[in-house]
C-alpha cells in the first residue's frame, strides 16, 4: 500500500533518503477535480475547454480570448463577473469549471512589507491530508518579486537543503503554479484594470513585477507544468511579466536546461555551490549525473546570453566547506567565459543539519574577491525576519512548520532580480 505523505511524515526516518541517493521517486500524481479550474490554461487550453462544453467551433477563439482577458488581465474570481460573456455560456462554464486558486491558509506580513502565504492544494483522495506550499512576496524600491514553488517537496537530495529531506508528494500543476501569482495579485490588489476606489492598484503600477522559481522543488523536474505556467505568466496580453523578469533556478538538470532555453526562454539561475566535483557531488548529488563541466557547457549554450542577459550562479555560504578565498577565486575562474552574475546566499540552518553559515566577515571577503574580478556579488539579505519570528512558537509544535519557515527565509532572500 502506498503511504501518503502527511504533514508529519517528513520527520520520520523513512522519509529521509540515504545520503548517497540522487533522486527519490515521486509518490503521487495529480488527479483533477470533477470541476477543474480554468486558472493556468493557455489560450489553446481554453479553446479546448470550450470545445469540451459544446461551444461551436466558430465562436471558441473569440470566447477563449474574452475569458483569457477576464482571467489574467482583470483577475476575476467568479464567472458572474465576466459580463461580456453571455449569461447562458456563463451558466455552462459555472457548471463545468471553477476559477479557483490555491486556498490561502495563512498570510503573514512583515514590517518590511514582505508577505508570506501558506497555500493549500486540495488532496486528491478522500481522507488525504491537503498539500501545502508557500509563496513569498518581497517588495523592493523598484520591483516586487514573487517566489514560487514548483513541487511539494523535491525528488533531489541536496545535503544543505531541508526540502531535500522531504519526500516528494507531487508535482504542482501549471494551474497551481499560475495560481500562486493569482493569489498574490488578489491579496495585494494588483490587478491593473481595477476600478478606482476599490483599494486596488491602477494600471501602470504593478506590485508583482518579477518572478523567481526558487521556492520548493526542482522546476526542471516538473518541466511541462513549469513551462506551460511560465508561458501563460509571460504573455504580454495577460499577467504580463516578461521573460526577462522571470528567473528559473535549477540545481543543474542539464538536458532540461537546453529545453528551458528553447521552450521557455526565461532567465536562468544555477545552484552551483561548489567549485569541485568532489564537493558538489556531496552538496548537490545530481552533480554525479551532470558534473560541473557538463553543467557549465549547458550554461554556455543557453540561448541569448549577453551582458544584459546573464546567468545567475547561486552559491550558498557554508562555513569551512566552500567558503575559502581559494574557492572564491576558483569560482570566478569557472564562470569566466559565461555572462554571469554571482549570488552569495547565507546558509539558513535547520535542525539536524551538519552545516553552519559562514561568518559574515568571511562572506564579505569572499564577495570582495568576486567583486575584484569584475562581478557584482550581491549577498542576499534575508527579508521578513520578523514574520519568521512571529511564527516562532510553531517551531516547537512541528518540524514541518519550522521547515516552512526556513523555506520562507530562503525564498525571502531571493531579492536579487
Ligand atoms: N531546486 C531549485 C530551486 C529551489 S531552491 C534549485 O535548487 O536551484 C532555491 C535556492 O535556495 C537554491 O540555490 C538552493 O540551493 C538554495 N537553498 C536551499 N537550501 C538552502 C539553505 N538551507 N540555505 C540557503 N540556501 C538554500
Ligand atoms: Fe531540491 Fe533545490 Fe533543495 Fe536541491 S536545493 S533539494 S534541488 S529544492
């Protein structure tokens, strides 16, 4: 019998893969509800949905365009609001579909404006515990970045990442990925076409301007859903977040880096974290399958690279492990022929981890070496610490919750782009 992952299962010994595991198998598949949500569908997906409910072929394209616009430009939450669609069709839509986004279970707002939403994704089977993922919004002076999850858990087992100790429950659907942005826009009042006096932002002033796929999961192991979602997100007649403002972070799934380049075309971030294969094999076990040389070759071939379209190399600062100045020099050398940015991430410790975050002075020295070689090397400053503190009492209540806090802290630190 398959055991379903429950909120406490990640703490059980059985859920933690042995250190020499590269990948764990996904446990579950998504089973769509009887009345699926239209959120996340592309134009052609909407046309197909309309075909399925008997809309005559000649009308499908036009109707799909109307619905697309209500959905992704206006952000409506009910079919009744789609006033340009006939009442009759609205009733049929209502009977067959929803406009549901993931449920918001909790919202936390930091004094620095960072917001964290705990989202509940429906369980697929009766009696099954719902899945939960987090989505974090980080406002900055010139941008607002939303950090999205692509999977519940992760099949990979990076030794410094807490998500890596969880069993993968399942891949998120494209709808659930797009749904995270819909939720953020709903909660922030960030739909451009909002009416004056509704408390919503007006056209021209977007709050969510950037997307990073840096939450839970390995986006390139959920390739199709991530691709379909990001293409919807980047459509300039819809959610309208351009590909230059979307960054996909990967631990190095080499074959899918090329696919991401040709089929998605967003900005790319690589979780490098080590300059030798020996160390990277340990930190990012996927390196045994796709070693540094092969990974960097895939980076070099990523389409469209230039000074203004650089690959971001993420480097988590682990005390005494990868933070020597020799490492810094080797890092600069490794990325020499690639238009690159280097992003230093202070390690966020979690209970049971064998790693510590590098000392601040060491991070500064490391960053100076990189800077001297001509790279800006922003250190991601954790944001929203106060809301993490606020849920401090949850920490003792369950391992799962403190894992979420760590995920949020990590996500909040992703403010670079
Ligand atoms: N799976 C993808 C994207 C999600 S992780 C990837 O690995 O790239 C987003 C970033 O957070 C990655 O660079 C990851 O290595 C880093 N990260 C994971 N655990 C961390 C921790 N405890 N402290 C700091 N950064 C961490
Ligand atoms: Fe998965 Fe990324 Fe964590 Fe590695 S760092 S276990 S790929 S989420």
